[in-house]
């Protein structure tokens, strides 16, 4: 017998379901993109030290692979998408590496027309570009779009835009207008500390972005903290909470937020869902002498 079957070179559709009380959560991958490790990926560390941390986590040196994992929450009465991934248009741009959210959503049995709400955490492209379909139409035509009021106030303010440094930050202002103008700016703003939906409470976790928001989802005795980008890759930034990723808007505030959130996660032994964690992006956190360590949940065939 020889192995003559052609290798398919593709993975199965990526989604993972689990229960939080009566709620069903489905982590749905948008894919992941790999880039060379930039000199300033961690602005307050040398590249050699970042490579050493990658080695500790058994990751390849000189490159970073960043996964994107939005989630779908079914509360029993509402179907809620939380963050959208990098958008369908990104599928071609990345040769299929990312922009997979809608395909995997469908594979997970969801109809985009049935989504009641889309809750956006902050206005970085990987989190909200997917509000638009490949032809710049609403990707979730029947959904109410919820955005953090603080985030909206900053990025949609023309005065703030006029003072923004050219390059990445200026582009983020322009991109927010591109996406929300295509939606006729039809959004509902929400405040931190309040519920965005029954059992889903918005938590201010500012720093990564001016209005960056996380969530506690609770139902019955179940609870999960949706940390969004409190850390980027946990292998680097949970294990080294003092490291500042170059895309943190206010790195000092982001670090304070990170330490506060991770102290809480470790103390309360609370499950965490992390947008840039390894798929399915669900873990627990423990404190270590130098920071924190993420322990991925064990896979279970039954939700
Ligand atoms: Zn992100």
C-alpha cells in the first residue's frame, strides 16, 4: 500500500460550541494571518526577547500568527454575534488565511439573516470590518449593530481625526467612516457597566483602544469573560503583562487594564474567551511569578 491520495491541504470548518448556563456559545474562526515579526511588535522589548518568548511557547521564531475568533451567543431568544472578524473581502487578500467568518458561520448552522444583534468591542479592523459583505452591503441585514459609546465618540469625531498622526491611526479614522457610512451610521451606542443584552454586561477595558470593551456573559451558574484584546497573543502578553504591543492605543492604560483583568480572572478562576487566543480561544488563567499563564480548556465532543 502506498499513500497516493492527494493531500487536501485544507482544514475542516472551524467552530466550537460550549454552554454557559442555558446559553450556547459558538466560537467561530475567521482564520489567522502570519506576518514576519516586526522589530517594534513589542515596543518596549527587544526582538530577541520576543523570539525567546515565542520559543518558550513552542512557536516559530521571527514570525507571528494572529488568529481571529468572533463568537455567537444564543440566549434562547436572541442570536448575537460578538465582533465580526476581518470581513469576507479579506479572504482573497489573504489567499484564504482569514475572512472565513461567514463561511464558518454557515457551516456552524447559522443563517446571517437570523442574527438579531451584532455587538462590536472596538473599531480595529479585525473586529468590525466584517459588518460589511464582500460588496460593501450590510453583512447582517436584519441585525441591530451595537457599538461602545466611548469608541464611537472618539473615532467618529472629525476634530480627533484632524489631529491624528498620519499612517495607522489616521487610516483607522478613515476606515471607521468607510464601514459605518456604508451602514448609514445606523448603530446603537452602549455604555460600559450596562447590559447589552440579557446576561451580557459590557465592561470598560480601555487602553488598547479609547473605548475598548469586554463583556461578562452569565447564565445560571455559568460565566465567561470575553476579554477581546485585553491581551493579544496570550503566549506573549498574558505571560508578560508588562509588554506593550505596538497596536495598543494607550500602552500604559492597556497594561493597567490587563493586570486588573487578569488578577480578577485568576482570583475568580473565571473562564475567558480571547479574540486572539489559539482556537477555540477558550481558557483559564493562573498567576505566575512573572505574570499569568493561559490554560486552554479541554476539548469536549458534547457542548
Ligand atoms: Zn484585535
